């Protein structure tokens, strides 16, 4: 059963029982990813590493490589 099918079944059950409707699948995905990124940045600061975005660090390392012709 896919997530959409399960959502439709849960929505039907909620309407029959008078309970609150479930959130649609994928509604909070971006918020969860942002929270995970923020947590990793927080852990990096506690460990003494830079707290900015990890892509920025990787790009900076690539751009400052000395062995490029």
C-alpha cells in the first residue's frame, strides 16, 4: 500500500469516527530536513567546527586547493 492509499484509508476512518484528519504525506518533510540540518550545525559548533553550512566549507576547500594548474 502506498502512502497516498494509506492516507486515504486513514482519512476515511477519521471521518467515520469523528477524529481529527491525519496530515497529508510529505507535508512536514522539508521541516524535518531543516531541523536535522540545524541539529548537525549545532553539534558541529559544540565540537569546535565551523557552524555554517557544510556545502560552504566543501566549496571553500575546493576553491583553495593549491595543486590546481
